[in-house]
C-alpha cells in the first residue's frame, strides 16, 4: 500500500466515454467487459457506477471467481454477468454457483454444451454460444455446427440466445487484414448455417474495441467493448488514425517525487550505475515494478522527462535536461485523462494500454471520484 501514489479513477469520464460510444453505435446493446479487475481500475466501483449511473445492464468477465466476487459484492443491483473463459464446468459445485448467483456461462465447446443441456438447473438460463471463426483459441469449431444443432434439438431447445465470435486481429485493419476478412466470412456462414437449421438465434455479437473503432459489427444486436470505455484506442500505430474513437482515460496514475538532484553528463545513477546522458536533474519517484510500473518503461517519456536507468522495485528515476519542474514532495502524473498519455507510453515501451493498466497491482490504491 502506498499513500500518495494512487490510481485516481474519474467515473464521470466513464459516463462520457459511454455517451461517445453510443453515438458511434446507436442501435447496439452493450456487454461491458470488466474482467481483470475492470482492466486494473477496480471491479466493484467501476461496475456499480456503470450499472447505476450509466445504465449498462450486461457485464463480461473471464472467470467464475471474478463473477462470484462481482455478484456477491453488489447483490442488490440487477445486471447480467457472463463468464467467457474459465468456466469450471466439469465441477458440479461450480455449476451450482452459476445457478445460485445467476451467472451466465458462455459455452465454447461441445463438452460444456452437453453438460449445460443435461443439467436441469440451467433450464431457464439463456444459452450463449461462442464459435471459433479463425482466432483458434476457444470456441466451438465451424465444422461442429450440425453437432451443436443436434444436441440442442435433442434437449428440446429451439433457440440460441446469443451467438458470438471474437477477432484475432481487431487492432489491425478490419478491411484489409486477411485474418479479419476470413473471420467475417466465416461469421456470415455461421449465421446462415444457423438460419437453415431450425434453431433461431436471438442475439449476436462479434466486436471488441478494435472492431467497434472501425465501425465493424454494428449490424449485430450487441457489442462487447472493454478497453475503449476505459479511454485508449485498441488500434496499432500505422492505422490508429483511422480509429473513430476519441475517448479519454478514466484514470490518472499519480506518484510522489521523493528527491530531486543535479547530475553531470556521465554521472552514474541507481542500480547498474547507468550514466546520465547529459547534465540535468533527476527526480526519484515512488513507483517501481513492485507496483506494476514495468521495467520496460526504461527510456520512455513520462511527465516531460525520461525514465533513466533501471526501474527498481519501489522507485524509478526520471531524467530532465536542464531543470526538473518538480521538487521533493510534488505530485507527478505518469498518465492522465488525455488519451495520448497512455498511448504514447504504451507505444514507446513496446506495451499495449491493456498491459499498462493490468500490470498495476494492489500496492497502488484505487481512488474514485465521479465529477
Ligand atoms: C476481453 C474481451 C472483449 C473486450 O476486448 P477489448 O479489446 O478490451 O474491447 C470482448 N470479447 C471477448 C470475448 C473478450 O474476451
């Protein structure tokens, strides 16, 4: 735990981002992805606000454990929770947890589909099926549609409540990338296979942030944004300028300057005795890899300076040519609400906004405000 260092989450910006998103996606319902602690921002506070103040009614998580935590922390609120990857479906105790906590499994293979259909506890649960259209991670295979349809018919189900797939390369161009083109073709084929099967499909979704930012998948009933609602673009630099998204980061990562001192050119600083590139000033900040301030940020620009030498467990050094604008005890912002402050650190350090956010751990307190 730290005192002055904090990730300050401004939930009113989440509301603004949602409004901006609704302008691009006027007709779509939203499943807001809040897995991995709401992308590092704090699962409970983020979801509570998104539901109560923004009106989002469906949330997506990766694991049953996250889902139970969310449901039991906000027992009075009414929203859907879907679990996408770690289902634990072969375990009868876990299946009972889905039922008692009203958590919806997203079924990604025929083994789990059979279990779901046989278990009478899921009789009144919506059936959400995830197909592999070419990402080759989870998902029922394209050549298993008939088998899935047969299983449904045998168990007396005539509808799939939600049919979905997930793109492997949505951060790349949805128009020219060959993987994306093939996945879209397979998706269209999948829908037409279902159309001819006698099983009706009520809802569909294919798009995460990268696809939504390119206006793809908006003819489906739902979209599944994660990253963009937290602010950044998911698209990669050469084509990022084609993104429709101009969100604001909902968080500011603040830390404290512990010390400022003058250095001469070549003077060594910190672990590994990294020589200073020029004469100037160095600020020592109270963030290190023990907080999730990654070692790969070495040499990246932060708060008008550059990370000099090795990132330590508890501290890092920021070099300023000439004089440093901060003094001991001052607040220094690693990133702020300006979208570019996260994107540039992520680009420069060879990361993604996803990894920047998710690397922050419990040692950094999350604080929340909503105006
Ligand atoms: C995480 C996830 C999303 C959201 O992805 P973003 O790139 O953060 O928008 C959507 N769908 C599925 C299946 C996911 O796992």
